[in-house]
């Protein structure tokens, strides 16, 4: 089976090379037919804010908007037909010492407008919107994007070469919209002080891109026309020039006060602190936080994980999201998957969820009982500081964070007692050299992390990364080699190397290699699924539009091979075929089929040996209706084989109801019926289970205005698992040995179990000013595993409801002060 992936990759490459098609043309970008990197730059209009004041209300009723030239020959980029759009779009641009003004007139029949309010950065909501991307580096090295939707819900984030968008950044800019008789209008004001820029002379050059979402057609129109199926993006933005754009020194202070009513411990906690932001020049900024409060305003998804592989949760805390992109040393650090296959887990040296996360599991000796709640309670932070900047072609970042000592309320030989463990100290340093001369992008970076703890261990990880994109954008390479030095393990080594080949518009192949030895470990601060392996994987994604009978089709073929280094055993291998078909009625069908041969598992015995699992076939199909309608639906079904024997049947459905722009209800339910679920029990004992699992999910959102939201969310996973067959892990890697159910001392009379995990949250949020909020949040969470007995699903739910891990009501206010 070692040749499965190699043969698949050769076949995919040959198919791609044989495919016919030319590189997509770059569309005209403006009303004066100026576009692309070889076109002349547009010199934007400088205005006097005292003589031509602009009020950001979305109406475009100020006289200056009537005098400015209108830019933009927008073309359809989703689907990637590059056709002329159905309605006219006019884009106006102006600037002054303070920032950039963007105005847009968008023609459209009034009865087709869709304005749906949402929280910030909700990109999945289908509604009319306008977004603007700025390459503030002027050289295709980094930038920002800003979006305002009809109804005034905002979106923003960062972008890195060539098309790596992130929603992690939030800035204090303004955007508004207004409906008109023949469509709608939008206004944006982007202060120069909120974005990073290199030092510049009299004339500053940037790249600019605008896109418009038309919800009732489910289309996106862009200027310049740069569809996702085209290799290049940042290096193809429309060049614009401005004179004497040099932000003045800016500082902000964000004091906050939080009051928490902990209903489990029956105590009220008060916390006050502040975040600080200082930008003395265009290319340097410093942020710091003192005594921060990071909890209980947004809950994570509910995930039941009984395997040995850790679950990854994305960062949601504003301090760590701000400027985070400089610390991403490889595209695999991105948590968003691409294509219609599997998204996978990130490979990153910096997972900031470790900072202020749950403490190391303590070992306090015999007679000390540590309640589960104490093991998942986040560790408080004393403070953190972060600096980012640029000098010439170098960008850099430094991050430091310091935790309080972790306190555990334990039972020591029958008596309650407080025990303590030293908190972690974290340090990160990053330096990146970038060059984009001649149309190519080249970068070389170093990244170092340190985690110091006198009670547990010290961990140091260093990495060297490199990146290259050819001038045409058809070949992209990203690599990183790393070494770790852990006080109780020693030194380890690892690395990843990825290639992306764009044969023509819509046809992309990716090939990846990775290697991590037995001693490499970066999980004290980073995230790595596992070490002790090498892996090769490849994918071919073919996207087509202009089908006539359908809007577009995305076909995805993937293959992979993984082997461990310590035993030379195949751990993972297989092929996957997936297809996503978008129909003319705006509905969508997605189908996936996967085949995996017999492989070995060296993780899920939890250190008790290696065993072989059987071949697995996996198939699923999903259908989703037009998301622009007031009612939309989704259904899906799947079949999978368990690792030894027995089927897994999955069924799911969802319904979304949006009777108005201000209200939305989403209900989804997934059901799984498993026969032969293989789980480790103790020592060398494994068992299979007949299990049924329900996973309902509900969210209700009401917006008093675009800045005030009331949200209720509920997620629950309920599992009833009955014991079936028992196995012993062999002394040497091989098949599991079926045995009779063990009885006697040290064994349970019944291994059947239940799991009930839920998260309930009611939240009110009022954005009283940019980046200034009032929160009132109630959160209740539980994760209860117990013997099954005669409990039905109602009993499982009530048992967990009466035994929560968290039950807290929080009031929090945060206000931005400064220039």
C-alpha cells in the first residue's frame, strides 16, 4: 500500500497536465479600462474634511460624492464566469490625513434586496454586502479587508499572500448602508491609524480590490475580477496612489469591568483590568493587557472526543487575535479547510488557546481527589504584551504572557483544601523577510517559542520557514523545519513541505510532505495532532462553471499515506473522492466517498500497544436548499464501516427560518447509529459498543439594531452505548484478539456507558462604540460520563443538567478611550 498515494499523485498530475485550458485573463478594472499590476495606478482624490465633511451614515448625500469619479467594471467571480453582472455598481474613493473614504452606489430591484443582521464577521450569512480589500504594504505582502452588509452588520480581517483571508482581526473603523429607490448605498471610513503600513515618501502606493455580494442571485462580483479559482490575488489588486499619507501617533486604552455570579460555588467575583494600544508610527504597534478577563462571553462548540487525539478549538479572544497573522509561519497554521473534502487539524507552533487555558493535570500524591471541574477551569492571566512592526523588508513580532498560579479546590484525605501549581510563562519571537520584486513572492522567517514552568517542565521550540510564489502564480511552495527541546523529553525534529500547482483557472493540485520524530513536541504552546510519523498527501481540485444545467461544480480527489517511525507500520492510507454541485435553483448537493485499507493504530490504546484495524469505506451525501429564502433546509445521510466490523448510519437535518432581517432561528439535528464502536477501556482491554447518539443544535438571534443583539444557543450531545464484544491488544502489533468478557477484581460488571455534554448560553451584546461593548451573558455547561444502567435520553440530559461544570452569569463592560 505504500504505492497508493504515489500512483494516485502521478495519475492526478497526468490528468491535470492533459487538461485543456488557458490562464484566465485579467479583467478590466475601472471605468477608464485601467487594471492589473501592469496598468497605471489610479491617483485618488484628496479632500479637505473641513470644506467637504463626510458623515458616515450610508446615504451618500454629501456634495463631494457627486463630484468624485466612479470606478469599477465589476464582473461575476462567484461562480467564476467573468460575465457582465446584472446590475450596475459605482465605487467612489477619497482620502484625507485621517483615512480612506469609500462610497458605493449599487443598483438592484428593491424587492430583491436581502438585509440580514448578524454579529460581527458572520461570513456564512447570505445577504447583500460590499467589501474592500487594501494591500497596505503596497507590495502584495499583507493587507486588510473591510465589509459592510445591507443593514449595517460589519465584517473585517486580514489577508496575506496570495489569498489567505482571516476574520481574526477587528478594527475601530466605521461602515453604514442605506436602501434607495433603485438599490442601496454604502459608506466606509477606514482610519490610517488602524492598519499597518511601511514607511513611505511623499507618494504612497497601495493595492485595492472591491467585491459585491448579490444574495438573491447568490453571486459575487469583483473589481478587479479575481475569482478564487485563479492563482493570484494580492499581486493583482488595482494599484492606487495617495500623497502624504502618514498616520499620526495613536493610543487607545480599553478599561473593562466584569462581574461574575458563579452559581456553583455561590460567590460573586469582581474583575477590573485594561488593554492598551499604542502606535507611534506607521510601522510599529504595541498592545498590552493587565489582569484580563477572557471568559464566558462566547462558548465553544460541543464536541465529544473519546479518542487519544486532542480537539482543536479556535481562538476567540480579541487581544490574541489582534496582529496574530505575523505569527503564522505556514499555511497549515490556518484553521479553515479548503475544497469539499476534509479540513484537517492545524499544524502550528502557536495555539494561543494554551495561554490562560486549562492547567496541567496535577499529581498531588495519594489521598488527594481533584474534582473534574478544577481540571477544566481556565488559569487566570497576570498580563500579556505584544509588539509588531516592520523595518524595510523585515516584519517582526514579540509576544509575552504570564499566568497566575493555578489553584485547585481538592479533597485531601477527606478534608477540603487548596493546593497550588505554578502558572506558565510564555514567550514568542518572530522575524520575517519578504521580497516581491519581479512579480514573485519570496519570504524567509524564523519563529521561536518558550514555555517555562518550574512545577511541570520547560519547553522551547524553534522553526525556520520559507515561502515562494512564481510570478505567474502557478507554482507555490511553503516549508518549515522545526526543533523542540523539552526538559523531560529531550530534543526532537520535524518539518512540513507543501506545493500548490495551478494548471489553469479552476484546476489546482496540492502535494504535501511532513515528518516528525518520536521526541518532537510543540503542544505546550502550539498544536500538533501527533508526532512519530511521516506522511505524504495530495489533492486535485477541479472547479467548473458555465455548465448551463448547473451553476458550478467542484470535484476533489485526495490520497494520503502515513507511517510511524518507531515501528515502520502504516497508520493511515486511502483515497477520497468528493463533489459539490451548485444547481441553478441555488440549491447544493455534496457527495463524498472514502476508502481506507487495513492499517495500524498506535494511539488509541493510550500507550498500551499497537493493533490493526480493518478496511473502512465511508460514504455521505448532503443537500442544502437556497439559503437566500426565508425558509431554508438541509438533509444528509451517511454510511461508514467501523474499525473492526459493523456499520455506522448517520442522518441529519436542519431548518433555518428568517422571517425578517432582524430575527433568525436555526435548528439542526444529527443522529448516529453505531454497531461496533471500538474504544479503549483499561490496560490491554478494548471493547466494542452498540451506540446511539443524538446531537441537536439550536440558535435564536434577535437584533434590536445592527449594534444590539440577543442570542440564545443550545448544543447537546447525548450518547447511549451498550457493551458488545471484548478484545485484548496483542503483545506485538497485530490483530486484536477476541476474548470473553473479563470478570473479577479490577473489572467492571458492566461497561455500558452514557455521555451527556451540553452548552447553553443566553447573551445580550450592545456595541456602544467601535470596539466598545456591554455584555450580559448566562452560560451553563456540562460534560458527564456515567454508567448507562436503565437511563433513557431524558435521564441522561437531566443528570448532566443537575451536575454542571459551569453555571455563571456575567456582566462585562469594555470601552475604548484615546485618539
